[in-house]
């Protein structure tokens, strides 16, 4: 991977991780279009870790507030932390059970195209007015977690599935975004641990310099994407990303058929 390719992949990951258009799907598509052949999914996970840093920049104060509240016995903080744990369980279970299957099918263009279209449908179904709740109930938290588990598939947007499910659970837009991004912290961290066993070999293959550059680009653009998405949510325009996903999905299928 050279520095130009690193710039493209870093921007793609950072801008699409939090916008509901699937960062993993865009990464796989970008790799195919610019001719980058990645070993496994280590690079994708590394760039996800970069955008995890973006979450910590934007929501770090809120996360620390929850942690401090749990340690001091704050009932509200304990409840929020417990809801995040409930929402995290489905993705951790799916990730552990189906990790090998997901890696084997990660770069399938046909599956990618179908998943982009499904993401668009999920987004389109959020057109109704948002709710007024600050927190989901226990059942709602579980279903938000199921949304995150489904989004382990590369072109199912994690932010799209989780924010959409949170909106369906009657959360306010800003509260839905906060819950979605905070629940990503342990899942991305877990994925990094799983793929960390390949770190030495994969860094040697890709190149430490370009990977570091892509990491920094992804981190910076991720912060911008979070702020933009929250603004779109407040305006009730979350569903506006659906047509884009449909177009990308159809073009991906056409590309897959053309390439054979």
C-alpha cells in the first residue's frame, strides 16, 4: 500500500464510519477500485480503531462521566452502563461465533451490493418523527445490539442499523447518536483484540508508514463525520442517505457482474 492509497482508504473509513453508508463496505469497494490487496481484515480493523479514537474525542467527556458515575454509585450512570452492556452482547456473540465466515465473505462484491441496498432500506424506514426518550428500555437496548450484530456484515452500516433501531425505540436523535457511538467502543476494541494476533505479519505486508498515515487521516475525518451526522439527525434527515446506498449497491452489483 502506498501513501496515495493510504490517503484514499483513510478518508473513506473516517468519513463513512459514522455516516450511515457502511465504512467496511466502502473500504472493500475502494480496495477493489484502487487495486489494493489486503491480508485478511487487519487493515480494516486498524482503521476502525482510528475512528474509535474519533468517538473518544467527541464523546470522551460523556464516557468519563459515565465511568466516574459508576465508580461513585450514581444510579443514572449505572443504568446507562448496564444498557450499553446489554446492547453490546449480541455483536460480541455473533463476532465470536461467525468471525471466520465473515472474513471468508468479507470481499464478495455481490454480497456487498445486496447489503448496501439493505442499508438503504433501513435508513428509509426512519422517516417518521423521532421520539422523546433519552434512554432505551432493556428490550430496546437489546434490539439496538441486534442491529449492531447484523452490521458485522461489511456493507450493513453499523451507525445506520444502530441509530435507526434507537430511533425506532423512541430515542431523541442526539441521544440515539450518543448511544450508538458509545456502544461501538467495546465492539471495535474486541475486533482489534481478535485481529491483533496477525499484527506483525500484516503490518510488514502493508507497510508501517502508509498504515500510520491512513490511521491519522481516518481519525481526523472521523471527528468531522460524527459532528456532521449529529447535525443531520437533529434536522430529521437521517433517511436522506438511503438513495446514496441504493445507488452504490446497484453499481456494486453491476461491477461484480461485469468483472465476472
